[in-house]
C-alpha cells in the first residue's frame, strides 16, 4: 500500500509478472472533485393534458336542447377523438345515449298524441218509438268526413322511402347512413342571405314551417360520400288538418321559390361561406321541382328541391349530388304512391 492510507486505490500492475513498484498516492481532493462544472438540476415539466373535444361537450348540451343535433355532435366528437387522440370519449358516448333516448321518447310521445288526437269520438243517440227506447249505436258525423282518409303522423315513417328503396329508384350507390327524427331538420348555426330564400335551398326548415298549420312531422336524412349520383337526401313528410291546408302551404313555399329564382344565396357557417344560384321552379305533373347550382363546385354537381301535396300531407325533399336529373321527382312520386287513397 502507498502512503495514501488504507482507503486509497490499488497500486497499478507492473510489467513484470508478480512484481509491483510503489507509485505516488492519489490526490484525494482531485479524486473526489467533479470534473464537470456545477449544473442546475433538471426539472421535467409535466406533459400538458390533452384537450377535451368540443363536439363531445356539445353532444351532452344539445341532448337536452335538440336531441338530433346532439347525436350528430356525438358522432363527430367520437371521430375527432379517435383521429386527434383528444379526451372526452365518455362525454360523447353520454351525449349520444341521451340524444337517441330523448329522440325515441319524443317519437313515442308524438305517436301516442297523434293516435289519441285522431281517434274519432263515438257518439250515441237514443230514440223512442211508441214510448220505448231503442238500443243506441255508434254514429259518425258525415259532414266533416273527407273524401279520402286522413294521413296520420304515425304513418309517416312507413310512407317515406328507405335507403334501399332510394338506391333502387335512382342513382345513389354511395348512400350509407340514415338519421331519423320526428321533428324538422332545422338550419341552426347557418346564416342565409337573403333569409327568405332558405326554403329554396333546404327542406323542412323551422323558418318555413313555424307559422303553418302543420300537425305532425317526420324527417329522414340519408347521407354518403363519393362523386357518383346522389350524396345527400333529406326526406320530410308532414300532416295538416286537411288537403286545403296542405295545398296552401305548398303554394306558399313555391311562391318563395319563384321570388328567389335567379338570385345568389349565401350560406355562412363557422366562418365558411358558400354561394348557391337558385334556379327556376318547374311543375312536372303534380311535383314542383327546383335545381340549384353551387358556385365553385365540380361539374355536374347540383342541390335540388322538390315539394308536393297529397291529400292532407306534404312531401318536402332536398338532395345534393352529381348528375341527378329528375331523381327528386321520381322519389316524390314514389312517396305519393305509398299514401293510402
């Protein structure tokens, strides 16, 4: 051992086997001293929490405000959460569950209300012959009975076309998703200029129906993707008190279409604006059709409208797609054919 003490390092190995030579002791101060300058401690910042998806939150909110829109927000939220790895999947699932539950409840209430409201009241009469009462039988007033049976709100879901019926009737190979509601489709969040031309672009808007004598409504939205045939179809069917009220409502909307023919209508939503040129309404049989063009769209793309009254019901359609031709007229006629006569 060297003079460095028992705690010093071992002596180095000499070139001679089993032969060592003393070396100078290590500098203990230099041994313990750090060869690097003092560094501040590294503090790792916590990873920022992933944001909660906005659509997931909106899905829960709109489940109580407007359930169909809450369901749309829920699906959008789940899609964005999967793509962006955001938080909020539980909120989106809750929003979807509540939205569909409230929609089913609303449909059930509407059907019950319609069935109860449309049930004819039974009346009985008692007549006497030679002072003796005769058995009473149910009678029906004939003065207010229409020539054809009234269409009820409970019938509307079966009268509108299914996705398979639409695909069989027109060129619509890409339609895939279906959403239904016993309410107007609505245009919340969309600013339309001029506002009176909204009905020339979209079917079943609250602005068009809010002052009408409508009794029951059912809407079915069918959507898809691609650049072949019909991409979006919104079917709405509503019931009125009688055929005269239904016809008057159609005449009112067609009057708005004629007033907007040739005009450019702008639709603004969340900072994005599109412009649609309104076409000229055309009467084809009993169906009024309207073909509009979207500025800047691909060749062959159009956004079309169709409306017709059948008995006390109004069939109101809009569609978007490529080279649709008279597809909406075909669909409107098929719905008319399903109305009981």
